[in-house]
């Protein structure tokens, strides 16, 4: 593997892990205390997919189905997701409730405000445009690959 590609992968993983940690520690918002990062990620996935099975969530979060079941149970108790029965009795889909959608919108705004302040103080507009161009390209490549 080209050394630059390995460095890019390493940097991406580092930013993902340490960036998440920094955001959680830096953003003082009650929702970050009420919901775990895994629960928030699950809410985001359900919101972006609109309706999704627990098996698909397990794949997307790269965890065992039992971990997903536990998270689903907690989110159902908090009334932020609901189960939708399909015509196939064996399949159940999950979707956000209005409360869940409102939480995602609020967290997205809090995160956007934090990152805007962080980036505007440290990264030039031109660099942000380069970042967006590269990440849009990566998203297209990954989606074409069926991931």
C-alpha cells in the first residue's frame, strides 16, 4: 500500500476516534449525558435510513445483535424510536419518533456550531472546500462499492 494511503487511513481513524472523544468532552449539552455515543449513532443511522432492521443496524455499527437489542430497548423506553410492523410478520423495522427526530436535529445543530467555531479558528475556507471535495468523492466511491 502506498505510504500516503496508509497515512490517510491512519489519520482518518485517529480523527474519528479522538475527534469523537473531544466533541463529547467539549460540548456541554444535556443530551450528550442522556444518550451514549452509540445510541446517538444509532439514532442518526435510523434517521438517515428512515426505516431499518436491527440486523442492518448491527452491520452498520459493527456489533453483535445482542448489543443492538440492548440499545434498541433503551431507545424504545425513551420513546425516541418505534417499531413498525411490515406485512412480513418476521420483519420489524425501526424508525424515529418525532421526539427522536427532534433530538437528532438538536444534536446536529450543537455539533455544527461547535465544529464551525473550531474549524473557523484553525482552518482556512479554501482548506474546508478541499476537505469537502475529497469527502464527497470518497462518499461516492464507497456508495458505488456497495458499502
